[in-house]
């Protein structure tokens, strides 16, 4: 699950699913998710994180599978 600071993203984390929570106007330190290799919070609560920061966060919690759709060579990146 990738999303902003909403109940759905908190639920994903609570259900032990890979989660990237994006913080734009709320504080990640106060209400963010943290679980090594499973859940990560990005953003500082004041600015929208860059697309590359979001892609890097997804790559950290969803490791590439050999020949799978999530392999880095098959991923489309925003320009």
C-alpha cells in the first residue's frame, strides 16, 4: 500500500502489509509507520516528497523479484 496519512494506510500497516505512508501536512514523527523492511514513512510534513524519494521507499519495502513485474529493469520511472 502506498498512500497519504489516512486510515487506510494505517490499516495496511496494522495488517502487516508492506506500506509506504506519504506525509505532506502532518508529522511523520508523530503518526508515521515504521517497521524495518515492511513499513516506511516519507515526507517532512511541510513539503511533498519527490517522486524519486517515493520510488526509493517502494523499492525498499518491495524487493525486486527475478523476472517479476517489480524488477527494476521493467519499472517505469517518471521523467
